[in-house]
């Protein structure tokens, strides 16, 4: 193997351990055993455990945004798109449970481990950027703006998504998670400003608007 291929093999083995037992369980010796290679090979590819963990962190996908972006149907009305995006958040979460858990573990590890802090910070900034991208896409499709600065709104929305997902990872309460995603969609809708200054239209089948995002 080339060194790039060997590094990829080592990261895959480390990810297997992390998914099974958590990030804290990853050790150089354990990774070598998982990959079926010598300790020397691991040390040849990575200077130390922190270097290996950083490589793992960069391989962790922060969010599954494709289902949310697919919900951005320009032929639909604003409220329908927003709640379809909420369904997309749920659709993206369920098959990626272990990867989301790893993302949160890396955030926690980054708060304690200076070597991993850049990885945790990159994950956080990527989450904010992706959330803002979706909010901007919704605004462009619907021809609206928000009553709050969009970058700051993206931080709030991303934070509540994280909270909803952590609660689901612990409680495994599907109904509560789905309801929370839709309540969050209503919160975003409550901040919408139309070009004529009108608020989003309410129909007989609309969910009630909320003035603040719910506690996860």
C-alpha cells in the first residue's frame, strides 16, 4: 500500500472502534489490532494518537444535508417547503445515528484536548455554514428575508438541531424528535418577512406558529 492508502486503512479501523466503543476508546495499539498491522506501521503513518484522531475528525460528516436540500422545491409554498425540510432533517438523522454521535463526541473531546480543538471548531463552523446555506436557499426560493441576521439565525437553528438530535440519541423518542423539528420550522417561519411586510399566510391545516424554538 501507498502511505495514503495505509493512512485510510488506519482511519477506517479507528472509526470502527469509535463507532463501536466511542472516541475515548481509540488507542494506537487498539487501532493496530483492528487493522491487523503493527504498531510501527501506525506510528509511521501518524506521529501520535492526536494526529490520528485529527484525521478521523476530518472524515466525520457533520450533517446529512441532502434530504433537506431536496425538500427545497420551488413549486411549493413557503410553509410546505419549511416543513418538508423538517422531515428531511429527520430522514437524514436516522440512518446516520452513529456518525452524528461521533460528531458530538469530537466536539466534547475538542473542548478538553487542545490538539482536537481545531477539528471541533471546523465541525462547528461547517454546521453553521451549511445551515445558513439552507436558510439562504429558502429565502431565495420564496423571495423573503428574515427579521434576524441570517448568520446569527443559522447559529440558533443549528444549535437547536443539535439539541433535538442529542435528545433523540439518548431517549430514542422518534415522535418527540419529529415534533421538535417541525416546531423549529414554525419558529423559522415566524421570523419570515415578505417584501410587502406581510407575515406567512395561515391556512386551516397549518401548524400554529411559535415565538421561540422549543426546548429539545
